[in-house]
């Protein structure tokens, strides 16, 4: 424990999934870091890109199939409309405790000084351009550039 | 645990993290002293924010960054400029009110 006595200086959060719960976990961790005076950057890769895709970001779902924490039979979870139902229930509960919708949350993160990066490889794979993304995304980065930004003592990388 | 802290020649009570344990002991001199400790010189804008926080506290409204943003007193970007090192944490301390327990 000799680097800043183990103090966290910067969180680099990789968002690799677009289920509502993982995206919110990542947002809350980034916002929480800034609230503690810790720098935070987010790298959106693979399906995580949906969280910054203009057309998709307000339509993220939670998984009702293959998610044992839902406590419903897997076959039921597969019925049409189940994901939308569960997701809108979750959104309503979150609004009650003042957790903003995805777009507003991105606005808060940007205003708080969080950097938002899109993964180049995933952008190419999904044939997305910068025009498809939330307007205030900082840039499109390669994984090498992302590591370069992670340099320095007290930086932690978190994969969600 | 509470500790005693000297503001000029007056003693106030604070907790382990330096937050006032008795809001009645807060005054402008307390705010200025606590702000100076984290290198903040209080401007009229800071005072407007502190006043807003105290009103929310008196009305028992839980504070979080979203509520600050929609307060009409300050936007989130400005809030971070006014109190750069963890704005909600430091501004509430200066305002003499408890540290918010919110995760957002």
C-alpha cells in the first residue's frame, strides 16, 4: 500500500453489456466516483455501445431469461412482452428513488466531468458512426488508446 | 464520536468526518473556516448553493446530484466548478448539514 496509501485516483469503467441493470451499475459507479472527487472515464464496447446509441439508449431491457435473480420460470421469461414489462417496472421503481433515465443520466455524467469513449472495434463491427452516438461522447478509441489513458498511480480498471 | 473544533475562539462539535453534529452551531464564520480548509474562497454563488442545501435540510428533503441539477440555483457543471473535490460531500460539510447518504 504505497501508491497514495491505496487511495483511488481514477476509475476506468468498461461497459460491455447493455442490460439495464449492468448499464445502471456502471453509471452509478462512475457518478459515485465523481461525487467522491475521483476521476472517472467510461469505455463502451460490444453491446455496451447500445447505452450510448441515440436510438437505443432509452430502450434498454433487463434479461428475463437466464437471469435466476428474476425468480420467474425461464419459460415464462421467454414469453413475448415479458422483458418490456419487467424493464418498465424496474424503470418505475428507479424513478421513485430519483435514478434518472439513461439519457438524463448521461447528461449528469458529462456535466460531472466523466469522459465517455466508444470502442473502435465494436463501432466497426456494428457499423455505427459517431452520428449514431449520444452527442456528447468524447471520441472513438482503440483499446490501446484506452490503456494509455489508464496510465498513472491510483487508476483502477473495472469491467462490467 | 464527536470532536471539538475551534472556529476563531469558539468551540463547535463535529463528527469523525468533520461534519457538524449540531446545526445550531453553524454560522458564516464556520462556513468560511471549513471552506478555507479545502482551499475554497466562498463567492456569492457558493452562498446561494449553501442556502439552498440548508433549506432542503430543514424541509427534510434528501439531497442527491439530480436534485441539485434541477434546483434552479446551480447546474451540475457549475456545482463541480464551485466545489471541485466531491461537490455534494464538501458543500454539505460547509453548510453545516449531514453528509447525504444517497448513492447518486
